[in-house]
C-alpha cells in the first residue's frame, strides 16, 4: 500500500509495517542491518495529521507510528515515533487492525490527540488510565464499521 492509502484506510491503533523493498542483510553485517531496519520496521498508528476535504487530501498530510519504547525498571526513557508524509515512497502494509470492542485511550481530545494505549475493553482502559496519569484522556471504542469510519472523529469523553 502507499502512504496515502494508509492515511485513508488504516484505523488509529492498527499495526503498520513499512519497507523500502530491499532484502534484509545477514545478521553478521551489523551496520548494514541497522541501516536496513531504519527503512524496514513496524509500529502502531497513533495519529493522522492534515486536512481532508471531499475528494482531496492536503499534500502535507502525514501519519505517525509508535515504533518502540526504551527504558528500564518499568520507566520509559525514550519513545520512538516515526512520522511519514502521504507522499512517502516506502511501501506500507497493515499487519493488524484493532479488534471490535477494544478501547483507544487518547491523551486529549481534538485534532492533535495521540493514541497512548489500546485496551481490550473499557474496564482495562480505565484501569490502565488510573495507573498512568493522563488528566485529559479520552476513550473511543472501536466500532464494527471502523474500516469505513474516520478514526479521528467521534471521540467520546472519558
């Protein structure tokens, strides 16, 4: 899929992989492998930025994927997010969509909200939120017609 197709069709919370199409180097070539991993990885879709009008798309539209967390002892020191333009030449694939009934937890409401957690149900989302302190958090349940719905709109307040 193209980056544009991911922007249009992937729901927030989906696991998306990206690739530049080159073959994976052998493990013994550490530097080449590290460079390859930079253009061939996967992450969870946490935000879509940019305007969409009927039939048109903002040429500066983009989406952000959460690739990894690094830390120790239960403390996250570094979060790795990757933002891709809809004009990216990389190839994208939806690996997994959020299941129907799961609950997205956003850090705030509005266009600039980031997905911070995807829980299997509302009780799990509320428990996670009680441990992680997002005072302006917003919940959104994944609906059955999610593939056609715009995941940025229709958020219900916690």
